[in-house]
């Protein structure tokens, strides 16, 4: 049958120029005497897929699909968590740098404070210097009073001398 269709196909192509398509049947003696080829045995009919086997295949297909979706979502969540962790690590690094800068400044201030405390005077030093200054002031005050008394005495002597000479002074 297949060979008959193959032979008539070129004829149909040559006659396809006609306005109305027509089906050509060839009933020549050669075609009738030709033996039909042996196409082989008919394949056995396929058994329909049973409910048990179909259920297992469906289950495995559904399980693999669900597993792949779950793995995809898990990977996306992992990426998000990893990005959040990276951001927090960077933030922690920045805050650590700030804290270390503050610590360095505090250490510098402590060093300066220690140097100042070593060079500054204590209360005992100040009280000792105050006592010395008081003694100096008191000594200067006593000397000032002595000097004043001396000047007053010189003034009195000068005044008394001027009175004696003024009484003996003649006018010429």
C-alpha cells in the first residue's frame, strides 16, 4: 500500500496544475501483481499504566519538583542571609575602627595628663611656697617699717637742723 502511494505521488504532482484536485487510482497489471511487502508482525498492545506504577511515577515527579523548588528557595534565602551577614560584618568593622580611634585619643590624653601631673605642684608644695611667701612678705614689711622709721628719723633730724640754721641765718 505504501509503495502504491509512493508511485502515485509523482503523478499527483504533475497533474496538480489542474484547477480541481483529483485522486488518481492506478489499476495497472504491474501494481496488482506486485506482492504486498511483509511489514513485520503487529506489535503487542501496550498495557495501560497501572494506578500503582502511575502513582509512584507521579509521586517521584512531584517530589523531585518540590525538592528542586525548595532547594532554589533555600539558595535564595542563603544568599540574602549571606549578604546581611556581610553588611553586619562591614558595619562591625567600621565601628571597631571608630572605637580604636577613640582609644588611641584617650591614651594620648592620659599620657599628657600623666606628664602634667608629674610637672604640676601638689597641695603640699603650694602650702610650703605660700608659707615661704608669707615669711618673705612679713620680712619685707618689717624692713619697710624699719626703713620708714629711719626715713622719719632722718626727716626729723633734717627738720631740726633747718630750724637751728634758720634762726642763725642772717640776711644780707
